[in-house]
């Protein structure tokens, strides 16, 4: 099982970058050809955090409840984002 080190970084962008690098390094070290899809859990997070993650290249988000996803997607679409 992949154990990701906890790091204190200044932004979501930095944390996503570090996480993607760690996943890629793990996959390379273990000859895993297909890098898994990273799903960002956006529940309880403000739209500003989701926007920052989206701008950092994150496209796959997870929500627990369909109504929360619909509401968040509607709000974010006003910013030109599609999740």
C-alpha cells in the first residue's frame, strides 16, 4: 500500500504537485504502467479551494451527496469551470 508522507505546504497547488510526483515515483519504482486517477474530495471545502485545485490541473472531484455536487457544480460553472 502506498503511504503518502504528510507535508505542510503553502497551497493546494503545491500539495497536488507533491502528491502527483509521489504517486508517479511510486508507480515507477514498482513498475506500475498505468498511473491511477487522483480523485480530489471536495466535500466540506469552499469553492475557492476547488477552483485552486482545478486551476492546478485537477479534474476529478468526489462528493458524497448528489445535491452537493449539483449545487457546487452550478456555482463553479459561473466561474467558467466544469466539474
